[in-house]
């Protein structure tokens, strides 16, 4: 089994953390997805990472499908609850954290365009989305040790990957750590886990 990934991708980090928490061995293949023709296309028509290639050649994407597969592949450290209501709550957290990331990536891509081609309205829309998302996550976490059900789960992993990337890339030049101290504290706590500390985002060489 091999994971096509990059050290900067927050969605790939989610999968790498799940692999580590569940003690599943997996080869990591760093790939650059910026060129139109990239090595991921042969496995995933969307050309996106993370993509997990199983030993029989089956490719799994996207990160949400991969983490579900991995959580069921081993009983060690269950990260997605079995109970439907709990599972839905955890997956909603994941959808929210991933959604904030999606908006952050769009804002970042926009900021990398030539100044004359950038749309302020488009960027502002993404920033507002990120802000509302962080606001909600901050509110939902208030007074809790973990995102859902009093225990560490995929929800915390998704939140941590989102916050880690926001701190790393700073889309929109917003200082998220200062704006949401509760979230910043939670990220510090998550970083005490080896699975998080070992996967902190790094810009690819
Ligand atoms: C998002 C993957 C994604 O956008 C998931 O796996 O959860 N919903 C998907 N990956 C980016 C890399 S990154 O910024 O994490 C990607 O592969 N982009 C390539 C492109 O051409 O958009």
C-alpha cells in the first residue's frame, strides 16, 4: 500500500495521522501535483492528493474515503464512532474543518495569481467562509476537552490539520492563533501527540 502525498497537504496530513494513530504501515510517495501531467493522474483522474494505492492496484480517494477505509482496516484506536449519531457528528466536524481548508486553498491560489488577475470579491468570499468556519469550530469546542463525545476522534484530527495548515500558509494574512485562542490552545494540545508532531506541515523542496 502506498500513499501519494506531499508534506504540505493538510488532507494528506489527515491520512498520515490516521495511519500513525492506527499503527498501519504505509509507504509514502511524495508527489508534485502542480503540473497538468502529474504521476497521480494514472491512479486518480482528479490528479489530487492524498490518493491511496492498495497492493492490488485499487486507488482510493479522497481523504474522507481513505480515512474510513483505514479506520475499518484495523481495530486499533477507532477514530470514527459506530453509533450513527456520533459518527455523523464526527463527520460533520470533518466536513467543516475540510471546508475551511477548501476556502483557504482557494484564497491562497488566488493570492498567487498575477495582481491584475486577482478578484477581491472572490478572495473576500473565501476569507468570510474561513472566518465563519473558525468561529463555529471555536464555539463548538468551547468547554470541551475534545471535539466530540469526550474522546479523541477523527474530528480532532480534521480540526488539527485545518488549524496547522492555516498557521502554516496564513491565507489572507489573518493571524488565526490570536483571533481564536481556544483553537490555538487545542492545536498546542494536539501537537503533543507524536502523530501530529511528526507530520507538521513542511513546504516541499
Ligand atoms: C481535497 C484534496 C486536494 O485538494 C480531499 O482529499 O479531502 N477533498 C480532497 N488536494 C490538493 C493538494 S492540497 O492542497 O492538499 C491537490 O491535490 N490539488 C491539486 C490540484 O490540482 O488541485
